[in-house]
C-alpha cells in the first residue's frame, strides 16, 4: 500500500507531461524547422501559439464547472485528443488548420491539467501523502525536457518538421497509456453542469489578477521564441538542441522550490521575487544573446514560470475577503482568464513587432516591464491583504465583551 501513492503521483507526472509539457510546449522546439520549411512569418508563428492559449482559456473555464462523467474519463479523453492533435499537425500545411488544431490542443491541455490535478491531488491528500504533489507538478518540466531531447535528436539526424510532430504524438501516447495503468478508476462523478457561485472580490485580489495577467504576457514571448532566437544567432546556433531541454529541466523542480520558499516568505512576496527573477531571464534573452545569456534566460524563465503559476493560484485563496477561500473555482476562473489574456497577447504582439522591426528585443523588453509591474502589484496585494486582516482582527476584538 505504501507504494501506491508514489505510483499515483508518477501517473500524475506523466499526465502533466503528456497533456501540458508535450501537448502545449513542444511547439517551441519544433517551431524553427517548421518556420524554415513552410516559410512562416513570425506573426503567423505567433498566431499559432496564441490559438493554443485561446484554447487553454476556453478549456480552463469549461472545466471550472461540473461536467457529466468521471474525472478519470475526462483526463484520459483529453490525453487522447492531445495525441491526435499532435499527429495531425504533421499532416497539414494550412495555417487555418494549424490554428484549429492548436486551439483544440489547448483545450485538451487545460482539461489534462485540471482533471489530473483534481484526481491525483485529492487522492494523495486522502492518503496523507500530500507532499508527493511536487512529483505531479514536475510533469510539465519533465515533458518539456524529454520532448525537447527527442526533437533535438531527430533534427540532428535530418528529420523533417512533420516527423517531429509524429514523434511527439507517439511520446504522448506512450505516456498516456502509462497514465491509464497508474491512475485507477475514479469513483467520483463530476455531475451535471452547474454555475459556480461568485466569490467576493477584494482589492488585494484585483491587484493579484492584474499581476497574474502581466506574468502571462511576461513569460510567454521568451517561452515561445527562445529556440528560434538561438537558431537565428550565428554565435550560439549550436545550442539549439540543448536550450529547451535546459528550460524543461529547470521547470521540473520549480513548483516544489517556490512553494517551499512561499511558506517561509509569504506567497505574495515570493510571487514578487519570482517575477523579478523571471524578468532578469527575459532581459537576458533580449540584451545578452550569447551563450551565458541564453543559459540564464532558460534557467531563470524555465525555473519560475510553473512556480509562479502555482503561487498565483495559492494566492487567489489567500486574497479572498475573509481569508478562508471558500469555493475557489470562480477565483481560479478569473485568474485563468487574466493569465490567458496575457499569454494570448504576447506571441501575437511579439510576432508583429518582429515582422516590423526584425528583432524580438523590443517585445522582450516590454515583457520585462510587465514582469516588474507584476512584482509591484503583488507587493501591493500583500500589503492590502495584511491591512484587511488587521482591520478584521481589530473589528473582531472591538466586538468582544470586556472580561
């Protein structure tokens, strides 16, 4: 019995790896050979990336309500759709079809993340092994690293861009079959669709929502185009096979690291620090396009984006007006909407600016400013939350009868 929670957490890791690490992020290492072979512009590449983020937003909002069937059936269905979309990307040359496939894949990624997390984390908590949640969340970085290594090996052997999609689909299928074995049938049925009760909104939460959207914009330009940046710089082009692997390896332990720091420093303060670390990484990609600079960019951005994602959702509970959280789904939906808006805007903005100027430096520096502002807003949110807590405690003390 003691091995079962570990096996379950590894199933969660593989679900996150297939649905998000591969399904959502393998586009980045495949993008350079795909752009070269199909003569795509940067704006077209950005549109394809943004279509995936639009799908992610739609999927996250849909998954926030109750859907008929078990959580496991939705998880396995989303992983199957992810693999189908990955394979189909290698069968077409049409921009509209690329957009449609990445849109659907984005929805599937959101379902994979939400249903795997709900299913695996609930069971780990029931088994008293909540600490294994770090294994589950390491799946995104692990999927990025393994798929990047696979793409790098195939590219070095002269594989066509379409073969990269087929191989990624095969990798996702293998991981999904393992998930089906490791994650047992779910006895919980999600029920019929129903509205989520609206949660009160505090001033601190408004600041957090804005910070989360700026974070979405701030990380996504580098996360989408870093491999393409490396390929386009003659002095560091040899790093192309390795840079996205490093990005994924940096992401794998990041949730455990940043949430551990958050327990000591406070979640919102840690969010601010992580935003500044990420800003430094994005700045390195814009101003220091040399070996050390792109390594710093990969480690700093890769090592913060999943941690910031988790910290933001934890903070959404802490910034509720009464501090107890209640049903978090409406706040998660608002946070997801803000984050996704930033993600959607980032690649499109960067692509069009590149087509106009021939450089990604300007949009990257705009992303740096967004991340610095996100850090400032999270500090403001922390101050507002602490002030509201002090006021509530003072009000409670005033209502207590004198001894």
